[in-house]
C-alpha cells in the first residue's frame, strides 16, 4: 500500500517501475501495468481518431510528433495501450446510455 511504499522509500528514489507497480496493486485491470509503462516510457503521446463505419465506429491511434504534420516522419509502429470509455446518446432522450469501458490494446487484442 502507499504507506508501506512511502515508509520503505523515504529519503530514497522512486522510479517508474515502482510507480507502475503501485498502480497495478490498486487496479482491478490487468492493463494497468501496460498503460503506465506505455505512457511513462514512450516518447510523445497518442492521438486518437474516431470514424463512423458501417455497423459501428473505428478507433485508430497514431503517435503525435513531427510526423503528425510532416508525412516524411511518419511513425506507424509505436502503439499505446489506452483505456477508452464509450457513451452513446439514447434516442429521443436527453440522457446518455451506460458507459461501455474498453481497452485499446497496443498489439491489436
């Protein structure tokens, strides 16, 4: 727990591995470690685009860096594991439906 971590690490360093491990201890999702590692170890960050397609929506990610504006620097290989929450508006209503929680896995799972 956090008290234990702080007491064992008082006056010492605390690295990315310790932080991601702590988050994993408190999470119910197996993706927490991947999410933490991806956002703390990879440079830049992902840009998500959502497009309506037949039968639903398609979500894509690409790395935001120089290649985002200059196609000669494109990077189509870097991927992040990203938590997504999807909500939809109920027809003929002012309210929103239940949230559907998804994980966008970096390896296409």
